[in-house]
């Protein structure tokens, strides 16, 4: 059924704030939760955190009192949304167990978006990051087996194959090699713009997760692996934010953020099997609709334009995390064709054809990437847990 984000009615803003007991619902059970529901919770947490960061920045860059007030009202809901998502996590989950789910999400969402991405250059950018998160999943799976004697497949439920990608120690890039060309928001396919926003938020969340949790591990080699992969996630955040057109106004960016939330929750509702999660996504969706309406009204008032000039009235195709076979087939094909590509400036070239003055060469020597912690997480000799080689 057609769903028009500009016409559907939401919940009035003054009715959006929930009692604390409702924000903190019973967590899911990590043994029984549908793995795709778990990925949606992580995704939601990342997206709502991005809303929170974005609205605090917006508040610091406007002197318009009406906009300042709208930000304060909407941001309170976003803050509640992220709390609600985070309290759904099973508190018996270890840092490393959740790490596996984070990397599973990165692989699944990037592959799902890339396979439907209409812009070939942007698809190439997604493919590049995909093979790196794919490798992180593998290295962390070895760590999980060593430290907790746990098979990572018991977390991913075998929805994704766990195999080496672009080796993590070869992923390190000079900051200059992490920037990409940005699309033109007025000409780009709406799907391209939604894919970019939808991948950026969980990558940012992953980077923050490794920064805020990695130091709790007691094992020194594990701490170093978190520090190393955290650096690659920082590169991913830099890469993905650099493809988004930076020329939009603050109000346009606010509309983009809300439209993306609506797109995400509406997409979740197409496939969510867990009735409790379904209720959460429905509540959030109804609240995001009102956020979009408020921003569109202010966009009309202060810039004389309408959000429908920015976004279609029918939501584009959602990012589908299933069927898993399609995700795995896509990764397999990218792995076969692109594992030897390296980012050089804003382009991707085979590693045997890199320019002599490639900035990432000396950068890698300087950080000793050839000897970095991830090199200790090679494929094991004998069978280790259920890691598939
Ligand atoms: Fe939200
Ligand atoms: Fe990753
Ligand atoms: Fe990543
Ligand atoms: Fe929102």
C-alpha cells in the first residue's frame, strides 16, 4: 500500500514523551531473539544517536527562536528513542558478542544497499567498505572463540558466512585517501541519498561502540584489536559522510534526517516478525511523521520551499536484510572481483597499480600496519568453533 510521509498523520509533539517505565521495556533474550530483530535494534540505536548528534549541532548553529524551540521539542523524542532502543539489549550480552552483531549489521546493510544502488560510483564506495567490515566480522569471530569459547555463528545464526575479506591490516588509509566525491542532492536518485544516510549512522555507531567499550576488555591483544578496527571504522565514517551533498541548508538536512527515519521504520515494519519490536517501530514511525511535518512547515515559512521538492511522496524501496542468500551471494561476488582494490584519493585502483606517491603507503609504514594487532587473527590451523574458512 502506498505510504506518503507528507500526508500520513503522526502523533502531536506534546504527546510524544513517554513515562520512564515505558522507555525501559523488558530486554530481548539474546538466545531467543530473531537475529534480524537484534540487527534492527542496533540500527535504530545508531540512527537515533545520529539524530541526537545532528540536532545538538543544529541547535548550536541557529539564532532563530522558532527553530531552536522545534529542535528542543523534536530532540527530546529522539533522545527517548535512542534510550528505548538501548534498553532493549539483553544485559547479559558480552561486549564481544554484541560486536559480532554490529559487524553482521554492517555487512548486511551495506550489501543490501549496494546491490540495489543505482549510482555505480556510490555502489563502488559501498562495496569497498563492505569487504572491510566482512573481514572485521571474521577477525572478531576468532577473538570470540579464543576468549569466550563461543561460535560466532551462534550469534549470526548463520545468516552470513564468516570468512576473511580485505585483510584488516591492509585497510589502513591516510586521511586523504578516505574522502570520496559527493553526489548532487538535487540530481541524485532518492535511493542513493537514503542508502548513504542509512549506512553512515550504523558505521558511526560502530565507531562509537569500539571507542566506548574496547577499553573494558582485560586481554591486551583484544584491546589492541578494538583500537585497530576502531581506526578503520573512523575511516568508514569519513568515507560515508563525504559522499553526502554538503550544500543542503540546515532545514533541508533536518528534513532529510526525518525522511530517512520514516523510510527506515517503515521498511522494518515490512519484515519484522517479533510483535514487541513491531510495536516499537510503529510508535517511532508515528512520531517521526510529526517531526517531518514540523520541519516542512518551517521550511515553507523560512525558505519558501516544500519538502516534496526534496523527496518523493512514495517511499522508495526499503533496504532488505533478507533473504540472507542474496546478501551472501552479493558479498561473494564483490569479494571475488574487488578484494585487491585500494582507495587512492577519491578513486579505487588495483593494488599493483597504485601511484608511487600514494599517501597511504608511508602512512601504513608509520603506524606499522604490516605488524598490526589484526595480523594475530589469522585463519586457525584446526577447526576453531564454527568459523567457516
Ligand atoms: Fe527518532
Ligand atoms: Fe567493521
Ligand atoms: Fe565499518
Ligand atoms: Fe525524528
